[in-house]
C-alpha cells in the first residue's frame, strides 16, 4: 500500500496536484497576510506546466521509448534456448462471475502470447508463471495465464505456477527460491518492455542470471504530426507508468 501511495505521489499528475495545492495555500496566506502572491502564482504555473508536459504524446513517447530501448532483444531469433521461461503477471485478471465468466486480457497480455510462441519455437522446456491474487478477478494471475496458455497449445505438464507474489520484488524472491531449490540459476524472463529493466534488475539481485525476452513494446517510430503535441490522457498515463518504473529502479538500488 505504501509503495503504491508513493508511486501515485511521484507521478506527473500527483506531483502536479501537490504543487498546485501548495500554490493555492500560499496564495491564501498571501491574501490574509498581505504578502506578495508571486511564489503561489509561480507554483501554480509550474504545476500546470508539469502536467501539460507529460500529457504530451511526444514527451511521454520519448521517456517510454528510452526505457524500452534498454529492455533487450526484440526478435526471437536473437534469443538463446533456456531450461525455464518465467512469465510475469500483470496482463491478465481472473474471471469474476456472473458479470465476467472468463479471464480478462489486459493491455500487457502480449506476455502470455509471447511466452507461448517462445515455447513452441523450442526456446524453453518449462514455463513458470508468476503472479498472485489480484482484486480485479478470482484466483491468481498465474492461474489466469495458465488457462490462456492451454488454449494456445502449451501442454499442462510444461506449466508451473508461482501464485504468491504480489509485485515485482516478490516475483523475483519467490521465483529465486523455487529455481535455486531445483539447482537452476538461469532463466528467460518475459515481461513488458517498459517493465523489463526494473524486473531484470530485481531478478539479478535475487541471484539469478537473466535472459531478457521483452514484449509489449509501446513506442514505435512514427512521423511527427500535430497530434503528438496535443495533450492526451493516454500520454499522461504512459508517463505515469514510466515514472513508476524509474522510481522502482532507483529504490531497488
């Protein structure tokens, strides 16, 4: 809970709101005590400018693209074969009858599809699915991913679940405990490209060698047009997720 609160505060919207509220408080004090309102007005201007900057697609894409460029190989042909492939949750939620009888695929469900492709091309012998219970569905993320992988033709005997972890740090610690008990020190890691640098660092700190297999790349090369300099909620959300990754990497160090 604390980490999610900190993440919300350091997001562009969170910091912008804090600066804006601080500016309003200073303006109120200035009016009551006959101070110059310059500082309060300045904070309000900085708050609006900060939110405006990170709501621009061109700024959001630049930051997320810089992180994704650090994720690792983009082509399956560039990946070696490994014994174990670990898939991190975050792209799926379990069913919630009666309104949602089946599992729900989120925007990061590319992770599961990519893992199935890697398995079918012989890049790994076993898939280890990591993800515990989430509020948005019944059962664990690992169980939801297992159902989709079975539909994608992966045999059940090749699938193993880790259904206790609730964040990237516990993903790494739980997986490390399982693999080290089996004498395995190397894994292929599948997660979203934006998440890969932080996730890889966590797994390496847990004592594992990581072969990164990123997917779910968000930023692609596109010609510059006017829409990229028009603020959008989607760009602001993307910037917030990038800030979360940068904060997580910094705290991990």
